C-alpha cells in the first residue's frame, strides 16, 4: 500500500523538516511504502526564498545560502514525487492513503502561502484522506472559515490535530470525530541522525527575541552563571555567538548539548521538552495557539516568559521530567495508535 504525505517538507525550517522526517519514518516503520508529495504553491516558494535571500547584510546572506544548501542536501533523503506548483498535477498521482500534516497546513491566513485548498483535500487522489497533527495556527475558533475549507474538511476520513484551538475549529465545522495527537517529532527517536555539537556551557537561543527587557535579563543570567548565549539558525545581534548555517541534524545537536534554551517557536519548545531541557518559551501571536495545549497538557505553562516576567525565576524552577515523560509516553502510545488505525481502516 502506497501512502503519500502532504506537508511543508521542503521549507528552510528545522522543525518543518524534522516533523516530516519523523512522520515519514513512523509510517515506513509500520510497513507502508511512503512518498512525500513534492508540491508547493508558487507564492509560498517565492516568499520563502525572499525571506532568506533579500537581506542587506552580505555576511548573513552568505550564511543563509549555506543553510539552504544544507537543507536541500538533507531533503534528498525523502522519497519525493516529481516537483510541481500545480494541484492539478498532484491529482494525476494516486495514493492508497494520503496523510496531510503535521504543521500549520490549515492556516489559510498565513502570509507565506495564503489560500491553498490542496491542504484541505482538494486535488488529492486517494482512497482515504487522513490528517495527522494538523493545525490552524494563529486562526482562532469563531473566525470566518472559507467555504473551500469547510467542504475540504468533509473529505477527510480521519481527522487529528495537534492543539485544542484547532480541535474547536474542526468541531465548529461539524466534525465531532476529531482527535488531538502529538506532533510526530515526539514519536520518533532522532538518535541516529544527531550531529554532535562541540560547544559547551551555553544558553541556546532559537527564534526571534527582540524585547529589550528579555534580552537584558538573559545577558545578565548568562554572565552570572558563566554561560555563553548562542543563537542557532536565526541571527541575533545581541548574542555572544551566531551559528546560522546549520542543517536539521546539526540543529538537534545544539538542543541536546544546551544547558538552557530560550525559544520563540513551536518546535523550539517541543524539542526542549523532548530533550528534557530547562527552557523558556517567549511566545508570539503566531505560535500561542499551538504551544498552549502542549504546555497545559504537561503542566509546563510556567515556562512561558514575557515582557514583565523575570526569566531567571523561571530558569531556577526545576522541571520534573520523570513525571512529564510518563505523561508523554501515554500520549505517544495513543498517537501511534490513532495513526496505525487510520491507515489500516
């Protein structure tokens, strides 16, 4: 049986790459032939490259080009269909099952890719359509949902999402059978892929931190504890060191080695938990809906930082990962169970 995966597989984004790899490996390990549907709409493709290539700093541009090259090399690991910008071309390929997700594939207001009905099941040629850990991202329940999204969700045989807000929207659209599952990176062991980091005694900074109060606190905490601040993947002028051009597997190595982590991203938060790190998430409007559920589920809401929050107070609170891992293991089993049953039915 042939299974197609439709997600944001080829973005220059570490979390997006790793969630696709994890889902691919999990389905392949169950025993299915898997292919990543090599589609991206032109607007999405163009806007993504603009973000990395239209920068004024020549040094940063060079590092971004190196990062893109590293990603393209790793993306060759995926079994890919022929690349296309066209949903009609995707429709020419038949799959016994198609899994949409995991990622913010249902955020139809995302400025990168905008309205794209393919992620809602349009143009997909399959006997069975499944969503795994899909998300509406920053779209809140109660907002206007376009007709193509309503119609598209009706095409899914099995629906799962990764946050409570997305589940409420699915219910709002008449799908009472939706379930919440874990992001696939929780379900997969990346040990064989990790590239060791040769740094030590550092605070990893992943994302975009711009609040001057937060930055001042982090610098003070680092100095007090004899630590470096290292920004990985995204440039931060205030950090002691910037390592922009990292592959997904080099990126994992930094998460594994960091003493502390500060992030403003969903997957930065997820990998902090996965590697049992002392972390702080400083959320923005784009990720709040996505992280709220998992932090509440694991009783980690106190790891959220903000403008008025004392960050060293959060860092000094220990995290009981024995209990958190116990809870996670139960949800990992449930999530794998959903995926397995959805593919078999």
